């Protein structure tokens, strides 16, 4: 077992030009008749990563995972693991295990027999099977449930049995297809951190397919966002959220307010966008190197907008007036939908740091002013 502490915020071999990728996907395409499910995808994943493929239904992420597992053959391109081309390697000979959303446990076998099944198929010595099963039961914290049947377990426990069964064979790579999709929200949140801790202990490289943005942001060292068979952006969770490179990524990841406008000034230290959708000027504190007059979009996250009852000293830039049309109290935060003077609805979220009296709370149909820092908007051109 590898004893180490995996910090997804510091473990960044992808920033080292000399680092050797563990998984190399090179110009892979998969066609089903005339339909292109995966289109010329290239991707490098490094040993010890939890890499998430994130996208909506039909974007190609599960097809890419199935090609890694060997269940589908690429129509073009190559896939290598630890320097080995997998083209001629059948699924049962690949040092890869896959964990499915359904878990696919054998209902007539106990927990320990479910976990041991793959080792018995490999005809390992009985003593080694017993010690490896005992070790992995301890890691997933199921030792006391070893003799229980799957129907006697909770959803989270069954998920850990499926994970243990996949990991006990000590694969070089573990593929997880919507691994937490069958769990309720609270259990899913708890299990996300359990999954990270188990991966830290074992050091196995994980590739996770999910449509759940929150799950990807929590688990991943890096995320590959997929759309229509292509990877449209790769980055850390922070990079994907704070610096989207397209309207699609900005809109797909979390909530965002998008304002179309025309570029009226573009200097190294500032950009100004005249936006009819906003009804004013958006000031951004960095340049984007676009042609004067170009059509661009300013993406502003709801939590980066301040809402107030009184207008600021100057309303020339990064400020707009509106009327509160909807309020949702979410416990930890409140969501406001504000219809601004241009007619566009803007989403604002504020943390509920203090318990406010009824007189202090902003209410429905109240006139408010929205402002944001020049560093908050991200400008995209496509």
C-alpha cells in the first residue's frame, strides 16, 4: 500500500512539461454508423489523479470510459496506459477495473465473498485472498459487515463493497461510471469525501464519469468538460469555475449571469463592454486581446454580485438597478431573482451570515441596486 497524503490542490504534474502521463488518449474517435460519439479526443492523465469527465447526457463521456475499459474499440486514435498501447488487449487482460452505478453485487454472496470473487477467478492462493480481502475491508470500513448479504446493507455500504471489489485486485486504473448517482444527497456528499480518502490511501488513479458538477468539483484534481463528443476545456475545479473559456462551460458549470455586449475598449489592464442587455457599461480589470467592436459576453457568477437598497456613489459602470421578483431561502444562502431596467433577470446569491430581522431583509418587489468588482466578470468570445 502507498502511504501518502494526496492534496488535489498541490499535486499538479500536468504543469511540469517533463512529467510523463500515466494514461494517454491520442486523437481518439468513436463512430456508431454516421453518428460520432467521441470526436478526436486527446487527453493526458497522470498517476495518482482523480480525473473527472463531466458533461450532460449523450456528450460521449461514458463511451470514452468504455473504450478505456475495452468494452468498445476506437474507430481511430490510440489509448495507452503506463506506456502500454491497449489496442490489442482484451478487457479481461487490462490492468483496469470498472465500477458501475448499479454496483452489480452478487445478491447470493456475502460482502467478503463479493469482494473475493475476482481474486478467486484469478486462482490466487487462499491465504493471499483472505489477507487482501481483510485489508480492503479495513480500508473501506466494512470489517464488521463482512458476513452480511447485500440486501442487509445501506446504499452507502453497498457502494463501498463495490469499490472494495474493484480495488482488491489492485488495478493500475479504476474507472467509475456515475459512482454516487444512486445515493441520496446527504449520503452522496459524505461518500464523496470517503472516496477521496480511500484513493489517498491506495494511490490508484481514478477516472470518474459524472454529470453532477458538484461531485466533479469535490472529487477531481482536474476536470475535462465534454460537449458533443469533444473535450471543450480541461482544468482544475478552480480554473473551470473561475476561468471558463467559452459560453458553454460558463453556463454549464454552476449558475452564471451572461451579458452580451460590444467591446468599446481593450487595454492590457482593463476592458469596457457596452451591453444593451445590462443597460450600461461593464468594466473588467484585465485585457482580452479582441478586435475593437467585437461581440463578447461577460459572465458574472451570482455570488460575486452585491445587492443593496441604496445606489452607490457612481452608477456609470458595473452597477444596475432592478426590482426583486423572486426570493428563495436555502438556509445557508438566499437566492434573489432581480429584473433589471433592461428587462433581463439577474440571479444573485448571498450567504446568510447573520440572522436578520424582517425590517433588515430585502423583500419582494423592492427596488435594489446590483454592483460587482471589476475582477468578477469573465469575458468570453465564443
